[in-house]
C-alpha cells in the first residue's frame, strides 16, 4: 500500500521467520525491497517496560528495529508494539539528544483547518518551563517537516479562567518563547482546549498528563457522536431512506473521522526517529504511520530538530530560571 | 419555561430596574412569583475578580444574589455572569465548608449511557491527594442528588501509559478512596480520557487544569464533527435529498448534542449552592441551569455534602499524608 505511494522506500523487517516470512512471500513487490532479520524474542503487549528491557534488550525484534536506526541500516523505526517498552528501549538504545532532558510523544491532530501537531501526548508527566520550551521547539521542527511550513505557529495549552490563568511553568514558558523570538517558530500565546479542534495554531504544547487526557477525551467524544449519529439514522424508515440518499456524504464523513489517517505518534528528542503506530490498527493505519516516518526521514527531521534546539539554547535562554509546576 | 415544569419555584431577581422590570412585566406568571431588588452596580464580564470584588462587594447584583442564599431568602444562586468574579464573591460571601480547603466547579457531562458528573472544571489549579478525595466526596454527593443514585461510582482521571501511571497525588488519592470504603461512594479506580464519553463511572475526578482542558477539548471536538457533518450533507444533490428525508434524525441528534441541556456548573465546597450558567446561553440554557439549582436545593445537596465530607474525614483518613503533585 505504502510502496505504491512511495516507490523509493526500502524495508528492514525484524520478527519471527515462521510468522513473518510467509506473509512477505505473498507480496513479491514488497519482498523485492525488504531485508528480513529473524529474531527469537518478541516483546509482549502487557509487559512492563522494565521487564521488556530485561528479556528483550539486544535480541528482541523491537530492540533490533530501534538499533537499525542507530546503526544507519534504517532511517526510521516504526512499531505497533507495547508503547512503554518502545519508549524505554528507544531511550536506552538511541539516547536523548544533548540539551533535551526528556523525550516527548507527538501526534497529528485533525482540525477544522487541516492538521496540527500536539505534544506531549504522555511520554513524560509534569513539565517545567524549560521542558515546555523544548516541546515547542521540537514540535515546530516536526511541523516544518510534516506540515511543510517555514515558521509554524505555536500555542501553549492553558485554562482560560481569568483569576487563575494556569500554572507558573506555562506562564514562564510563554515569556521565554515570546522573548526569544526564534527564527523558525512563531509563538502565538496561550490556547484553550477548544482551540485543538479549531486548529488555531500549528503546534499545541502541553505536558504529558494533560496531553494524554485531551487526546483520549477527543477520541472518546468522536466515538460517542458517531454512535449518536448511527442511532439517529436508524430510528425511522424516513431516516433510513435519507441515509441511502446521503450515503456518499456519510462515507466522506467517515473518511474524515478515520483515526487510521492520523495514526502514528512520534518520539522526539532522541538521537533517531521512532514512530509508534496504534496497536489496534490495520494495514491502512500502519501504512499511515510508516509513511509519516518516511516523510520525516526524507525531510531530515533530525537535522531540523538539532538546528532548532541549538538555536533555542542560546545563553540568554538557558539563563532564565525555569519555574516548577505546582 | 422553568415555571411550567416546576410550578412551586419562586424567584428573587437582582438587577437594574430599568432593564429588568420591563422584561418581568412581559411575563405575568413569572411576575407573580418573583421578588425583585433593584441594584445600581453590575459586574462586567471581563473584569478581574479582584476588581469586581472592589467595586461590587455588598452592592452589585451578583453579590446580592449570592448573599440571598446566605441569608436564606433564596435556596440557590444562579448567575450567567463573570466566572472568576462569581467564584471570588461566592468564596468571600458564603465561605468554604469546614474541612474543605478549596471549592470546586462541577458539571454534567453527557455520555453514551446518560450523564456523569465531572469535577474540578477549573476552580482551582493543582491538587494534592486530600483535595482529590474531597472532590470525589463532593462529586458523589452531587451525583446522589442530581443523578438520583444511592452509591455512585467514582473514577480518578489518569493516563494509561504503563510506565508512568500518573502523578503521585492521583495514586495516593486512589489508595485513600479504596481503603476508606465510604458508604455512599463506590470507588471504581482509574479512568482515562475516553471513559468520559463512555460514561464508565458516574463521577470523574481530576484537578482543575486537566478538567478544564478536557471539557473544552470535548466541546471543541463536538463542534468540529458537527461542522464536518454539515459540510458532508451539503456536498451534493443526493446528500441534500437524504438530509430532507432524515430531518427528524438530525433534529434528534442536534437535541442530543445541545450544549444548553447540560448548561450549569456548580460550585461545591461552599456554605451554599451557586450555579454558574454559560454566559453565551439563551433562555433554554439558563432555564436548565436554574432547574439544576432547583433540584439540588430541593434534594438538599448541602446536607448530603456535609454528611459525606464528615464521613470521609474520619481520623484514619486525615492521618494519611497527602502527596503533592509534582
């Protein structure tokens, strides 16, 4: 599927030969551009990261796939496996970029205007001002590559209630971003939860706890409304007839809401690109995740992140004392 | 509107006689059950709480309406005014309940199963374990009254990524709730963002920053999908014909998604009930908020909150050292 759209891509696949090779054999075109490596160990979906690291380090398919990005055999790693284990192994194998303390998980968010990038979706919990600035810079680098923008707009997620105006760290990060006036990042200011769907900015920055909950709340709301719509269309003969006439419209809506299209979270801040596909997706969804990885590798996301992180850590910025969240 | 459904309710209205009296005069039935008090000062929508308190204390329509609940002239205060000012004046005038440090803003969340109560929606930012337990107890009291449940289920909002499992305060609050095994509250455990729409539990507890962002994210997503649906139905002649047939279904869907139906946030933890209506709502929305207040007053929410807070602060609970969020 992806090969048809991206004929120049090559695959390196790690897995159990008994399970994977018969599948590859069914697709001669894929086979022609694939290097396969047999691995004996695979990481289970519900193991803790520490467990997975213990039995899977150096020899599991997951570790070997990450390591291929490190050795240069691959440009990007794509996995639909255990998120926690993937993050732990990626950190351990690829290491963090200098100047970035903690990695982030970034995702594409479908909006009324197109797509935005939202991070952190749960890689780390809690953030001081410095980490929020790192997220802004890394998210903007990703937006340049994935959304093809020269100077993406960046907003900090905050609450709009006047008397409280959010945590100290968010305010401090806003001050740093405003004052630093970076060349490849246009700081917009604070945004609220409903700005996510509106697409008010190209990059929405928040710490991982809130980001994860916002993402799952939006997914849950979308499912809930789809359910309401299904129930409403099935309630009478008239509505069923209407459904038949408007079939094309419903197909377009379904396509628009298809979560497979924005499948693929990206670990940022490591010395290599790792894309996490949703575990429950199908071939279409996995191809989206792989294609996202392909694009980021082709446009050299790593170089852009490095350049922007370096530009953001000029002396006057690091001198600013980051405030802790309460 | 509300009077038709609740013929035994009485109104005390505060405002500028030049603006309000002509409106009341148009509704003789309303006039018959209304006591009107003229006030010279009104709180502006965009003033800071501190400003509003300075010029509006004792004499603004907002203050007088809150004070009416304190003196007993009214059983509940309903306002569509400035949220921050309403919270500040409510705290100042009504005072917090003993044993409750900080008030909360609770709201009704439409779910696939009916309705849940979610709090805190942004009254205070950050929460230690003790405050999360207070939120659970107050939310459960509200669920008993509004959702008519004897022992509502309560979940703590958390992130599901295995390696991090959320902040310390959330884990500690979970431990306290599980061990205390309160008579009118069934602790369910952690829930995630998508459980809000599913209605997995009757009461969802989170601190105000995350709660506010989850609420606005869900509202934004609902609007975004409604927009997609509108665009899809208008895209071709066939879909427009389909729309005509399915008009009834779309009306039902619109009704289901009508934000006016769940209008009304409730300040909990004060010595009186204050309902905050959305500022941008209309008569239908404001009537929903007023009716919510009516129900809570009739079922004596205050007594239930007091009883449950007292039960939850038995020595073995207060002895537990609450952990601070990071």
